[in-house]
C-alpha cells in the first residue's frame, strides 16, 4: 500500500498560513497532479510529503505509517526537482547509484538497477558523462532515473518539465505517463501548466491560496468545474465569464446579458428558481460557441451578434476575439470561416455546455 | 600612430599608473633579479655566486624551512578552522549577523598593529604566560620568541587570527554557491549529515578550497611583519632574511638572491592560481 493521506494538514511560515486544513487521499498507484498558479502552495504540499518542509498541524500518512516527524530518507519516496538537482561532480551512473550506495545495496544489484533504469530511459550511452555535458532533456531523464532505481513507494515530481523547450516537454509528458503505466507506482506531480495536468493526471487537484478547490478526473474538472477559479484555470483559452441576470418569463428561464438574451434549456432550469431576478456569472468555453449560420437560424434563442476584434490563426483552428455590447468574448472557431477585423458575426451557444456561477461565492450553480 | 590618435584620452589616463608600475615595481624587481646574478665584488654577470653563498648559510636554510613550516601548519589550521566557521555561518542561528561582523574585525586591523597586539599575549610577561602560570601549567615563563617550533607556532597563531576571516569569506562564498536542491536531493537519497558533507559539500567546494589554498599560500610565503615584530632575527623567514641581509648586514646581492627565490616560489603559486581559475571557468 502506498497511499498518501493528508488529514487536516496545515502549514504556517511564522504568522502566514500557506496551507489551510488540507484533506486529501492520493490512492495507491495513482497519478495525481497538483495544479495551481504560482505561490498557491502546491510545491509546499509536495515538499511536505518529501519531508523537506515540516508540517505545522495535522497528520500525514504514507502507506499506513504516520510520517510527520520522519526524515526524508526514511519515507521511501523519491523526488524529481525542477532544476534536476543532479550532483554536478558525479557522472550519470554515480548520480543514479548514489542513493543505493548509501543504502548499502550490493554492487551487482546497484549495477543491475542502474542499467535497467538507463535502458528504460534510453540513457545507457550517457552513463559516463557528467551532468554539465548533458542537454536539459537528458538531465531530466537522469533525474527521473535516479528516482526510479530506488523503487520507492511514491514518486514526487516538482514541475519537472518546466525547464524544457515546448517540443521536448510534449515528448517527456508522454514518456512520464508511459513510465507510470509501466511502474504502477503512486506519482504526485506538481505543475502550473494546466495542459500538463489535463494530459497526464488520472486525477487533478486544483489549488488556490493553499486550499484545494476541486479534486477529480481531468474530464470532470473540465466539464463540471466546482467554481469560477477552476473553470477559469483549466482550459485554454480560458472560459469566458459574463455577468447577467436570471429572468423568468412564464415557465421559461432566460439569461439577460444586456447585449443579448438567451433561453436556458428546460433540463438546466432546476436550480435557477432561487436565482430569479438576481445577477449571476454566465460561463462558457471558447469552443462552445459556433458560427454556422444554420445554427443561429434554428436556435435563435441562444444566438447573439458579435463584432470581430482580433483573429489569431492557429492552423487547425482560430481564436477570435469578439465584442458584444460592452463585453469581450473569446471564441474558438473553425478555420473555414473567413473573418477579418470589424466583421459582424452571428454566433450560437451550445446551451448544453453552459455554466452558471453564483456571483457572491463564485460556486457553480450548473 | 593611428592608435595614439584613437586612444589618446585612454593613454593619457593610464600613463601615470603604467609609469608608477614600471618605476616602482617592474624596474626594482628586474634590478633585484639582475643583482642576484651579479658578482658582488667584480660586478661580473651572470654568476651563481650569491646563490651558492646563501645555500651554504645556515640562517638561509632556517629561513626557508621556517617559511615552509609556517605556511604548512598555518594553511592546514586556517583551512580547517575557516571551513568549520564557514559551515556554521551557512546555518541560520540567532545573532548570525553580529557574529559575521565580529568575524571581519581582524581583517580591518593593519598587520603591524596586530603583531604589536600579539606581543601583549606572547611577551615573556604576556597574558599567555600569566594564564598558563595561574593554571599551574608552567613554573617559569616560556620565552615564546626564543626560537624553535614554539616560535613558529606563535607566528602561525598570530597569522591565523588575522587571515582566517578571509578564508571564511572565500569558503562561505563557495558554500553559498552550492544549490540547496542538491542537498535536498541528498537528504532524499538517504545521506546522513556526514555523508552529505563528505560526498556533496566537499567535492563541490573543491574549486573554492583550491583557490583559497593558493591565494593563502601566496600570502603566507610573503609573511613579513609578524615574524619581524614577534620573533626578530632569531627566527628568520625568507622575507625577513632578505630584509636583514640588506639592512643589517649590508649585503644587497645576497638579499637579492633570497628575494628572487621567494619571488619564484610565489610565481609558481600565482601560475597555479591562474591555471585553476581558468579550469574552474570551464567547469561552470
């Protein structure tokens, strides 16, 4: 069993509380991604698991052992650092063997494990080189190799790909996922990059200001964000938010955003009763707006007119910045639509994918 | 001529310094080297007579070995104590800032003043004898300046007091350039405090240690004021030997030979320093 369990864990630096009452269970063999903006406390959570930061209050279990006061070396974890943290004076082989040597593994066992890890990571030809003779991607492989030779219960990875160039990052992302499939060891992975979180995590924990906002599978987080922060943080380009008022005319509910008024489908009106006449925040993802004329004709109740401000062509798709009334909206449209600045465009919302948030506490209504 | 025109201002501004160095450093050094190979009686050049003479002299041999012993013991102690203090200063503790400031005081004291201060301690009626007497460790006062190993140790102590802060500063800079993540990686890899020091700190500090050693060796070979004030001519080192030959015995030619030998020793270490600092650049 290599579950990691946080029970009411707090972390203070003097008077400042950086982690508030954290409760989280990371399941055995799971790939969990901690994601959030800089300074949200995600690295602190990881470092608490590693034993590099003391826990101010609460309990932390790895497997079934309480590890609050256990030094890092006794926690049976391995960590991959953002800046690799390789020993500059040791060659690749020595870097990977160091932990095993300190634990007094027999020489043949060390040799076997290092060579096995090197072959998994395809760095056999680099074993004699010093870290300074390696590229960023190669160093990262060595850092990962150093952690897997120990066969720990839990891997901790602190933004391991953030120093790599974009292409290499995509490659390494897939490699780390493959490695996890192969080893089936618990991985806790910290990143500020929501794409990494979405593509790698079996579950994602979104963190803001030292508190967990939502823990769920990537798809659930994307489709059913718990609040405005999660909705805005996950997804690129970010979700659009517009203030609007809930109106009820007969049995139908409408969202009035001043520039346009759209009808909420029957299936989604259940919780709207309480918000009748009140301001809410209307959220929709850029890809949930469509420009096909046939849609705006057949779904007049969910259409609006926007004026094109900026067009960003990405090849397969394009990002269009529009304004409607006083609002700015970002839409992801098909490249076949020919657009230029100042064009007027009829757009239709995919009403099954809209989100509404309470204006006061920013929690999702639907 | 074109160069003169293009860089006229630069040349004018550099000229005083260039003239100063030529007049007060380069020419005297060249003259000293020339004199060391000149026959004092006939003026013939070149000759090894001066070198043959001083190599046969007991006081020169004493001076040479005294310099070596002071450098050897001094460097070992300074590096060890300096490293311990530097390691302490990397830790966070209350009053670290004050401690760091106090540590630097000896660096601000002129060597001659520190030497005179040391005579209060090591004088035959000094504090050290008083202390040892009161502790019933000695019955009659020790003449620390009387020659032999004890005199060399006294000079080493006085030198240490003065220069260990510099060693601490140089090593501290080296220690602080080791990234914290490497220590964290070592602690996760399972290294104890000693193992971290042995396998991580020490190897990564090697460039700083080498540089400090060479810099200090250059300084230690030149040591002059401390042995001069504390021990006088009883315990010569190379620099005081050269000085005495010139000043007390009026032997400028043998003095020049002694100085040239000292110069060669120092030059060896200066080239060592340049070599190591170039190599370190490549490492980084």
